[in-house]
C-alpha cells in the first residue's frame, strides 16, 4: 500500500489535553495510552509507514516529552521524526502551519491524533490527485450526524458544503450522513491558506474557504473508524481489536494478557479482558471486558468487569468493579469495596463509597 511519489510525509496532531479521557490522561498524553501492547499513536505511525510515509511531524501541546522520549528521531523505525510544540493553542490549522518548517515540498497527510482507522490511504491520495484538489478529506458514515459536522459532496466527490452539528431541519431524508473522519491530504496551496500566528480551525475556517472555490475533495469509506475520545470509546477500541474489526491489525484472540503479566492459575480471564505488562491478577479473581493497565494489581477474589484501570492501580481482595468504572494511575480500591459504574476514582486517590 505505498503512497504515490510526493506523499511521503505526515503531520499527526497530538496537542490536545484529552480532558474527556481524564483521569487516564492526568499522567499520559492521550496518544500514548496503550492499545494492547503499543501506545495508540504507534498504531497510527505504523499505518502511515506501511503507506510509504518516511517523515512524520508530531504537532504537540500537552505533555510532549512522553511522545518525544518514546519515538526519538525515528531512526530505529526507519523514519524521520520531528516535533513542534505550539507556544499557545493554535487550533488544528494553526498547529499544522506551525509544523510546516519541518516539512518538505509536496503534499502531506494530516491525522487527528485520536482516530483509530484502517482507511486505505492510497485510495485517499489517488482521489486527491484525480480531482486535482487542494485538500481531500476522508469521510465516514454515521447514523446520527447531530454531534458532528455533516459533509456534503457532489457526484464527483468534491465538497459542496459543511453543516456543523446539524439539526432536523438541516437533514434531507435518505441522504447519506457522512462526517469528517480526521484524515486529510493537503497540497502546499492549502497550507498557504492558513494565517500564521493565530488560532485557526482547519475544519471551520480553512476547509470551507477551499470548498467555496471548488478546491476540496472528499472520499467516503466504510472502513473501520473510531474516535478514541472517552474511556468508554477507549474500552470499545480494545474490544474491536480483540474481535478483529480493525483490518490492519491482527486479533490476538478473545482476550489479551501481556507476556509480562502474572495471572494466578485459579483466576478467570474472560472475554474482552486486556491485561497489561507487569499487572497481577490474584487467586480466584475474575476479569472480563476491561482494560487493566501496566503494574496494576487485582486482588484475591476480586471482580473487574467493564472497567478501565490505569497504571499501578490496586484493587483490593474481594473488591468488585462492574460497569463503566475508570480509575486513574495509582488509585486504590479497598478490600471488599463494591463499585458499580458510572464511577471514577481519581489519580492516586483511595475510592470511597
């Protein structure tokens, strides 16, 4: 799946604070949260590399050091990797423009840093070149576009309009509801459209201007797509990987236990359980449909079902966590405590009833 000549570079937008993912993002930037055995953003890097991309620029804001320490200069992956840090919030377009000094001439992929997808990047580039577009965006179908921005196109795949968070009066019965999927190809002329030194949204400012002059293309795809913006969606992404729904990533089976985790022989690891490195699942404990972070301990006879636990969490003996429960790094659930979600245990806190 190699990209045509000239599309060998990408910008990944990783500047957000991931506030909807807290407390998981109190101590890690959202792109570095693990999906099974790898940080989420490494899944994006692998996807780009397989498409022929050789240069990746991370446009950072929140906790950039964790990303830079992990990827370095990219040489160990056969990549050139660079970093820019926004001096202040610049919006999506401003963040892309801030990365321009590290880009070569030519087209560039742009990815939102919270999207898991197996989109065919080659098809996106081919459509971009076929239209001679200044920018081309991937679209994904949704049943209800009211929480998103509806994108309308003509028969050739050119964008004719954007409808931000459409209401019932904005929708036409029978029309396909397609939204911006957070993956773009930008020509150099699209980059020059972005004002420098100010906060600019590419979705609300730049793209509508390009569309108004016929310069926006769009490719609709039924590929796998998920916005990992909340703990619930983060858990669902793990379940999708286990179920083999992400075409570019092989499923490890109905559950996953890191080779560096410890699970007592009497414990039960049920469907949908993901147990991270250094985690410990004690005697007669039951874990299912959950994410158990690195170094987390699930005590004897405890149950974790439907929860997302960060790193170094302690779940006491006989404790029971069911439903949407989220615990930040270093949190503690005392022995015998029952927590039925929705519930959150803050980073480093001891849960209380």
